[in-house]
C-alpha cells in the first residue's frame, strides 16, 4: 500500500527525485484519472504522483475528472495527499514566486462534480476546516527547511512561505475580470486559482488528509503592474515555482506519516445518512474502498 500521494499542477509535471518508477493505470467507477499514476520512492517513502492536467497538460480545470483522480489515490491506499497548484495573488504581500499554505476556501465554480455520493447513497461530511491542519503544518515547516523563509514584517527579496489564507476557486479557464478581482479582494480572499476545491472535498469524503501548496505566479489583474495577466507571464514563473515545490514536497514526504487523529481520518463516521438496507448494492460495491468499513 502507498500511503502518500502527490498531485502536480501547472508546471509541476514530475518529481525529479522519484526513483524506482512504475506507471500504474487505474480504472474507477467514475472513469479514467487524468494520467497514469507514477509510483516510486521519494526520500525513502513509497509515493504515487499524478499530473493533474494530464500528460502534456491536456485538460482544462473544468474538464478534470476529480472523482476519478481522488478515487484512484484511495484505491492505492493513500492517506496523505500533497497538492501543488499555480495561483494568482490578491494581496500585495503575497508576491510572485512566494508560496502560501491556505486554510480556507471560497467556491466560485459552477456545477463541478465534487462528491462521490448520490445514486441512492447520501452522506454529508464536515468541511468547516477544508485542509488537514497537521499536514498543512508539516508542509509549512518543510518549506522553511527547503530554504523558503517564513513571512515576517520586514521585506525579503527571496521567496517566502505564508501560512493560512483563503483560496478562491474560480471556474475559468479565463482569468478574472478587473471587477471580479477587486470583488475577491474586498471579500478578503488571499489567492485565486481554478482547481483545488473539488480535490479537497473529495479527499475529505475519502478520509484522506489533504493540503495545498499554492504557488504564486502573478498578482492577478487588480495590481497596477499586472493589469493584463497572460499565460506568458505565468509560465515565466512556473519553472522556478516547480523547482521550489519539488523541494518542499520532498521535505514533507521525509517526515510523513503522522498519527491520524485529525477529523480527516474519520470524516465518514457519522456522515452516512442512508439506511444500509436501502443502499443500492451496485453503489455499495463501487464505493467499497471509501464506505466499506462503515457498511460491512
């Protein structure tokens, strides 16, 4: 069983330190994941890596099969899931090339599938704290160990890591209008991205600890110096962001696992509402990796 999973976002399509590599294709009740899972060894631990947008970055955020991606990790045995994604900054102090480990979400997506349940099986998990606190703490400390400084009152020319903040998840694939960017700022959001919310919801349903490394590529269009956010601007920062992210993830993997006393580990314990004898057998069978221990 592989207990540590890694999701690479824009610019992070591989883990350079990963050895003993093998590709593993998984078919799920929800279709095909974005790409084959690359399993291997990182800092002495067995891990599984998935390129969120597919090989060659082929999938829009809206097109991602989030359910298949997370279900695949669950069937591999993953209990700790580290993700990385490119984001725009909505505050001056979060500069391009900085990192942020968020602790909250605001959902601005439209109609994306973000639950394994339905079709005769109803469950409602708690999501007040959408990221795993202990795992986020590990990532924040790992970023410092990897050479990124902690945010302080004094300005630092080198990239720093910020702890806590709100990730606004928008639909895309277009970037924000100026009015939207200013609205998000007025709401107190810290960064804006297009991918992580559904992953976090599904990971919680699957009782997987989940956290995100938000890799800041730009200031979004609200900033006078970034009036027009372009792919060219973002790609210019992605390479450096990806190098830093790989170092942070490797440092985090080195200190995993931890004892899972967090809410993630038992999120479904009191969440399933449907009477067991009313659940369709095929649904119970398909979701066995997630609900089996509660419906045995």
